[in-house]
């Protein structure tokens, strides 16, 4: 419990440059004035709670936008890669066809030259009747006939090859134009993703700073500590998020079970299909993926995330179960995303912003994600191995 003297010291220390003094947030002077008046104190507590809600929502919205922008960037980069590959393949096909056409034209020219020098089959037909050796003349006529037939075949091949070159060249040019257009689109989406991430990072930083001051004010009003108030608020939010997470996962799994076999479905702790290339994890089969490139600030460090998780659950059977579970869900990647299901992060929170109860930096901090995921498992299953067993049996957790 804070004494009057200690409270005065806290207020004197923190009332100076306070980020919470910004418009819309309570000031330390207001907090101090409310002390001793139950109604005024409660009003300030309510204002601080509302301020925290506003800060968390703003930070969460920016992070959601950054996740969406990263998904769009991943899709654009994948489209560009596919278009580039197609353009290269068509260019190579056109080059091979051009080489074949050149060879056929050259052979046709050589054969035409031979026919011209011998006079052709018509002259040999006349020589057959005037030659002193009709047998030899007949043999030569047969050879020239075969040469003429060969020339006709090679000429037809050369014509076909020339048409093929023309067609493939047009296709290659069209593919190259598409590739170039997609390259511009991809650069634009990459720029948008970077801007969205910068906005999210700035919002999270600002909200974290303001939240610290607001929790200090809340603690002063309640004769508590900022840490205790933050833990309480996070605990309440986490329990709500855990319940919503399991309900969403269960509903998604049920919906996936009703879809015809082979149809696509959402994942994310729900037993959906494996994630598409360039995006993230699934509660289905296989490991999740990340964006084409991790968001600015995202720490895709599976080894680091596992090491951190080991400090929370130990290195025994519980850790082994957790590793297997999140290998399946996300490959332990911070930005593992399931675009169809909306799940995000190492534990595949559905949606990702549920992890805000563990920290406003949930989009980019694997520690925040691990903390939330372990808390979720402990709250809903009790142990990591129980969650893993449930995932094995039901394809979601």
C-alpha cells in the first residue's frame, strides 16, 4: 500500500513531462485531485480504463493493417515470381524454336541449291531416254526424286518452325509486359507494407509509453502498483481472448469438416488446410509460412523463440510437445499468416490481435507471442502435451 508521502513523491516525479497528459488522457493533476473522493477516484479510474482501451485498439488496428499489407505484398511477390518464370520459359522456348527454324532454313537452302545444280527431275526424265546407260540414269532420277521430297519436307518444317517462332515471340513479349507490370505492382505493395509496418511500430511505441504512465496513474488511485494493475488487466483480457480463441478455432474446424474434400479452408489452430505459399501457419498439416519477406521489425527466429519457450516450460516432455505443436502450426515463425483463416503468429492466434493481451507488439515480438500462446494452452488445456494430444486427435487446438 502506498503512503501519502510516497504517493506525493510518485506524483511529483511523474507529473512532469507525461505523455498521458496529451489531449483525451487524464493528467497527474487530475489524478491527485481525485484522491480522497470516492466518486472522483472512480471517474478517473474509468477514464484511465477507457484511455487504455483506446490506446490498445489504435495499436491493434495499425498492427492488423500491417499484417494485411504484408499478406498483399506476399501475394504480389508470388505473382511476380510466377510471371517472371513464365516469361523466362517462353523466351527460352522462342530461342529454341528460332534455332530450329534457322537450321531448317539452312538445310532447305542447301537442298534447293543441289536441285538447281542438277537441273531437277524434269531434266533427268529427258536424259533417261537419251542416255547410253539408262540404268544409271534411272538410279540418278530416283535419287533426285528423294532429294526433292526431302527438300519439300524440310521446307515445310522450316515454315512451321518460323510460324512457331512468331507465335512464341509474341507470347514471350506479352509475358514480359505482364512481368514488368507486376514488378511495378509488387514494388508498390512492398512500399505500402513498409509504410504500414512503420505506422504500426510508431503506434505501438507511442501506446506503450502512454500505457506505462496510465498504469502508474491507475496504481496511484488504487494504492496498488503499476505492474499489478497491468497484470490484472492483461489477465482479464487474456481470459476473454482464450475463450474467444477456442470458440473460433472450434467453429472453424467444424466449418472445414463440412466442406467437400479437397476444397480450400482456413487454418490457424483449427484443423484447416496447410498454408498457401508465401503465407502463414495452419492448424492443419505442415508448418506455417511467412510473408515473402518478414515485416520490418518482425523477428523470424524459430531457434530464439524455442529457446525463450524453454525458459517458460522447461526442457522436458512439455517442451517437446510444444515444439511439435507449433512446428505444425507455424514453424515457429513470428509472421506466420493464414490468409484464409486469419490466424497469425507462432501460436496462430485467431485473429492475431488477440495476442494484444500479452503485449501491444504482438505482431513483431516472438516473446509476446510465446507468452500468449503458453498462457492460452495452460488456460484451456493445462499442459503443453494435452494441447498437442488434442491437436493430433482433432487437427486444431
